[in-house]
C-alpha cells in the first residue's frame, strides 16, 4: 500500500470525519438546531456523493488497500443509492425529531456512520472488509432503532434486533472463518479463482459457504431469518423504519452480489453446491418462502408499519430472483429494482411520517379512514405508492418486477415466476386495504379530526421527489436501465 491507494477512499474518510464532527457539534447544540444538524448531515452526504462520482472510478479498476476494497461501477451505483436514501431519511426526520423532543445531532451522526458502513459493503473485495462494513452499519442501526429511549416499543424492537443481529453476525463470521480454513484466503478474487479451478468444496469450506449464505439471508430479512423485522420496524422511529427498509437492504444485496453474482461472484464456481443442492436451488427455496410468507402474513396486519415490514420481506424475495437467475440480466434487473424500491418505499413511509405529524396516529390502517376527503393530495400520493409497491403500471414498481421476472424466465425458473406473480396478486389485497380506508371509509365518531394541521415542508418535498421519480421511471425506465447495465461492465457482466 502507498498513499495513492487512499485517493479512491477519500469519500469514506470524509464521511467518517463529518460524522465525528457532527457528533461533537451536537454536544453544544443539544436539542436545539435540529434543522441545522440535518442540513449539515445532508451536505456531508452530498459532498461524499460528489467525491465518489469524481474519484471512485479509476481506470483501470484495481483493488486498493491491499486488496480490501475495489471502486468499480457496481460500487458507485450502490454507494450513490444509499447516499440518496440516507439524505432523504434525514430530511424526513428533522421535523419528526423536533416534535419528539429528541436531539438530532447524535441521530444524524449515527445515520452517517451507518451509511459509511454501507459504502464499504458496496465496495468490499475481501470477506474481512465486507464484514467490517456490515458491522459498522448494523451497530449504528441498532442504536437508531432504540433512539426513542422513552418508548417501550422502540426499546423492545432494538433489543430484539440487537440479539438476533448479533447471532447472525456470529454465524456469518464463523462461516467466513471456515471458508478461510478450507480455501486459505479471504480475497473474493482468489476465492473465485480457486473455485473456478476446482469447484469441489471441502466439507469445511462447504459449511462455511452455507453459514455465510445464512448470515446474508438474515440481513435481507429472508425467511426463515425474518423474525426480527416486524418488531424492529414497528418499534423504530418511523424515519428510521423508512431508512432501514431501503439503505441496509440495498447494501446487503450489494454484498450478496459480490458473493453470488452470475459467473463472477466469489462463491459462483461451475457446479458449486451448498450441501446436496446447487446454490441456486437453495436460494430458490428461500425466495419462494420469503415471497409467500411475507405476502400472506401482511394480509392479517392492522398496524401499517408492520404491514409494510412484511411487505419489505416479500420484496426481498422478489429481489432474490435477480441473484438466482445468475445472469447479466438478473444482476442489472436487481440493481434497477433496488433503486425503484428505494424511492417507492421511502415515499410510502414518508406519508406515515407526514400523517403522524398532522395529528393522525398513523399506526393502524383504520387511522387512514376518510383521508381522501380531508387531504385529497395526500391520499392520491399514498395511492400512487401503494400501486407501485403492488407492481401496477404505469408505476416504476411494475417495471422493476417486469425486469426481475423476465430475468428469471430467461434463466428457466418458470415455477418461481409463477409463485411471484401469484403473490403479487395477493399483495393487492393488503395494499388496497389502505386505499379502501382512504377513499371509501369514514373515521369512527370517536376519532376526532385534528382542528389544526401542521405541515412538514421538508418531508412533503421528499415525498414529492419520490412520487415524481416513481412515475418517471415507470414511464421512461431506459436511463436507469442503462446506468445499471453500465454498473456491471467493470465486473465482467
């Protein structure tokens, strides 16, 4: 290593320093200056994005820092995506924290540290660097879930998430150690070369791959490693629920791609098996179970955050189809889907935040009764995001599912696509329960409407941005598809 190796790493260094400065500044600001802290945090994320765009794509692409990181176009795609998700979450949070009486300095600093971990996950070229990035992200999110210290649900969700997250991290780390014991290296490039030369895994390395896969399935909330999701989503402050439903999930899929993407994933050797089954079949079972359970469990939910939590589980199953396809189309369709999912899910959670700020409890689906009469614009926006999450044209959600399903059909996984289509139809029921409440139900007499409404213009602006992007990508997806395809050139797809 020499100093030139650190040049592509400047964005991450800057973000780490910005997070520390923001943490120190919060000691002086206390609970005052929530808007200022949010502005500084978003400015830091913006500068980081600019640095990534200008410095993060050296030609030719070479691993840096002793082969620990690689800044190719795939890394840039996911890094810009998680930076955008973090910025939107922070902007949505400013007014929310003011109303709750909580300090925003530590809050924004934790989001910056979580984002730093996600940046490392997107660019990791070694199992150690991937694990370090994942733990930095996870430890920050554990605290954020329990940030509302006086709320029992927040504490409960944080404890459950921490305990199960620590267990999954232990499983992942043990798997990494077994891979090292069986193959003698932690470098993704060297693992790939070793498996390409001899795909027959030793029992030790085979068990390591299984444990690594299980650890990653936990991070994307795939069945049967999903049990933490509903409680953590319900208990966390709503902006953090929005953040953790998109940012960490996107970073986890970036890490998943580094390990299993097409012919260039670290564990994608010719004929590689996980136990008695090819690795695609194992993920096939996980994807099918995740789609079925996520959608069916959401049918019975009355709490909107729990419903969106199970919806997030189901969408993780859809996204797994891109990895299972093990093709260029499967990979770029996954990239497109994660970008689309980020904006439509942030928009949906943004309305939960907005309705809470306007005096609606926003906790149960029944709280949305009569919303169309009181606030027709808000109801129309929520309708748009429900349509997008269900995959109804002309929204971006339809195009995202279309590309994923097409990749799976092209790879020959017809049965999995049939399951996905049926489950998408099932999802219409619980998404349209919200729509029915807004347009065809009236609130009970005991649920008095607030006399005066408070507008959070920052949150409204972010919801509007998400709505515009959800419609534009649905009507004209070509630029996003081209960007995703360009993101694969550097890794050989």
